[in-house]
């Protein structure tokens, strides 16, 4: 993997984090798990998500080389995976940003804001699916497996739910939801470990005419061990946050945990891009 892949690492990890965090926002904003004042604070605090998306798109544009290339890629919506990814990602960003703008300006009826939240939720799911489908290429056997969308979902469920939890604390929302999110993230971590073991076992059986997939990332085990060590430490810190009654303490611990998660997921994503291999070459 070269340095040219780092913009894609930043794009995919941050975008998936924003997606997962928005799922938490949508659950609260569409439900009755918080007061109207808390929901308004949460909606306004979603600016953090859209700033993450802005950084993610800036990174992806850096990989493309010129912003106009992203616009030109929209010419094949429906038939080209990249076009679909850009369209759904743009829709998620635009709809979410509009919802935030209406919240901070106190515009729009509650019904309109809920409808917009629902549309943004649908766009987030479509974006995650299209992001995964972009990498499921017939000629790249190391990516063209069900492990690719599963890995992207794991990132959304760990990094995204953790960011969502931090945003809940920022909005003054307490209760059992934080522990539920932690439980889901822990299950996602366990799933990630199982997926890694399955992938590692499959790599020796994938080979081109000149190379085995097992040779692409010689330090595969060490990198993934480092990734899961960071994630496990982050979830332990998150558990500590759930045991604190102070909202500022919860936010501080959740922020530290989020930094560890992002580092871990970027380390794991570097392995993903390092496993790129084209059949026949």
C-alpha cells in the first residue's frame, strides 16, 4: 500500500463514522427517548458529523486529483459504482447538512424535520452499501467477498456509535441508550475478530500468476492485533464513561475512546488496501 491510498483510508473511515453516528441521531430524533430541548441540542450538535463528512470528501477529492473529476463521475449514475457512491454520499451530506441548518435557524415544522431525518437515514444506508459495492470488483478477489461490506458495517457500528454516544452526552441525554450502544459496539468488535480470522485463513488460497494474497501484507497479524488492541482499549474506556454520572466526564472519556477507535480502524483499513490484488497479473 502506498501513500496515495491514505486519502481513501481517511474517506472511508470518517464517512462510515459519520454514518453510524447519524443512526444514533436518527433513533433519538425520530423516537421519544429525549425531551424536545435535548433533541434540538442533538440536531444542532450534528454539525460535528457534517464536518467529518466534509473532511472525508476533501480526502476523496485529493485522491481523484481534481474536484471536477468527482463531478464528471456522476455521468454514469446507476451503472457505475463510483457514480452511485458519489451520488448517495452527496445526498447524505446535503440532506444532513440541510437538517442541521434548519435546526440552528429554527426553521421548518417538526414534521418536516422528521421527514428530512428519515430521508437522511435512508441516504446513509444507501451510501454505505454503494461504498462497499465500489470495492467488490470481480478482478480483485481479496475485496470481492462479503467481508468487505461487513467490515465497513463494523466500522460504522464501532466508531459511529461511539461518536453518537459522545454527541448524546453533549446534548445532555442520559439513560440506558449509552449502554445499549456499547453492547452493540462490543458485538461488532467480536464480529470483526471472527471476520479477520476467516480472512487470514482464506488468503493462502487466493493467488495470481505471480503472487499469493498471503504475501501482500507480511505483517497482517501484527497490524490486526494492533487494531483490535486499540479497539478493545477504547471500549474499556467507553465502559468507564458509562459508569460516570457527570456528562463532561462522559464526553471526555468518549472522546479519548473515539481517537483510539479511529486510529485502530485506519490501521485496519491500511491492511484492506494493502490486500489489493488483480487476478491474472
